């Protein structure tokens, strides 16, 4: 019996608390289980399990070994799952939902790349800033910002979505830049109503002290492109997702303000109708997307 199989037998004995139950679960004889554990202990030179008439228990070293083995077997299963997914050709239609700005600016280029790698797969992408019921609308996977509210859905954390406070250089030259949150009420502020519907911006110092500020301005919109364009054209200060503002910041069309204060950031999740029996198409897309949203992804994907 090879080492990996012996480790598998050992972990099942620990998890089931019995040599005989492990044998039944693995469909092997109890003597094979006993020999496997004995061989593993012999190779390691330590006792992993205490046995008596009342059952089994882990030794101190056995407990440490079990935790490492459990993690290693999980990683091995994940690796094999990725390989098996990539060996299976993706086909059929994958229905995806996301917000308008995120879909147009970030998701679309990634999906084009994904489709080029999977020639038999069809994509149906819906971009909508309103809440979409995955089950009733037949959506296979949604890319959503914020905490997951519906526990009946399946979900995978992909990364974080930070926000920045920005203004145009002309606006800063003409009106000055606020040096503290309280000064925002003396400025024209452009409100993105989908997230900041009550026109309260929440800032935080590095020590954790929060500053909720009521802001005022001539423009409110539920469209991020509108907020971006208005900010670039000097209509006021706004708060934008970093991926929306990044290109304008790089070009000098926008500058950050109140950079010593922290803005709330959102979590980015892939969400699907059920955590059980997830399709290979959905899993493959998640595995493709997850590395794209690690670290400061907005610097690369907003280029």
C-alpha cells in the first residue's frame, strides 16, 4: 500500500473513530486497515493512535500529523479536480449576471478570453444594476459586490473591491481640496445612488475612528459612467470603485482627495443558485476568474 493510500486510511480511522468503520467505508478488510496504520507508524517511527477496548485516540504527535494530512489530502483533491475539469470540454450555455459598469469594464474582456479557451461554450451575459433572482431568471452564476445575504445560494469569494474619493484637477484648483471629512459639506459632491442612496459618505481614520458625512451637490445618478464623466468634467467630488476611476487617475484626469482616510470596500463574490451539484461550467469559470482578482487587480484589469 502506497503512502498516500495509507494516509487516507489513517484519516478515515480518525474521522470515524473505528478501524472497522473505516474498513466498511473504504470497502477494504479490517486487517488491511490495521496493517496500513502499523506500516505508517513504522515508517514514521512514532505511535499515532492509542488503542484499547473502549476505542482509539490520537497521540499528541498523531493529532499534529492528522491535521497536516487532512490539509494535504484536501489540496490533492483540489488539484485533481482542477485537472479533471480542464480535461472535460465545456459546452452548452453559461448564463451570467453582473452590474453594468463591472460587466462592461472588467467582466467582458475576461469572458472573451474565457470563450477563446473554450470554443464549444456559449455565454449569455446580462448586465443590470438591479437585484437579479438567480433561480427565477435562470442565471447560472452572478458576480456580485458586497456581503452575501442569501444563505441558500452557493458562493465563492473572489477578491475585494476598494473605492476612492476623486475630483478633477480643475475642480481642485478652483475650489480647493478638503483636508478633513467635515469640509465635504462645503463642496459639490456627486452621489452614486445605487450604493450611497442616502448621500452619507463613511470615512475612517487608520485608528478606526469613523466619520459619517452628509454630502450635497447638484447631481445624483445610479450610473457609474455618469458619475465618472461628471467628476472628470469638474462638477464635483465623487466616490468611485477603484476599477472605474483607475484609468482616469493614471491619465491625470482625476486626482484622489482625502487620501489619509479609508473608504469602505466591498467583497466580490461569484454566486450560484445552489451550493450543491454545481455545474462544471460554473466551477471552471470560477477557477478561471479567481486568480484574476487577487491582490491589486484593478491596476491590471483597468488598463
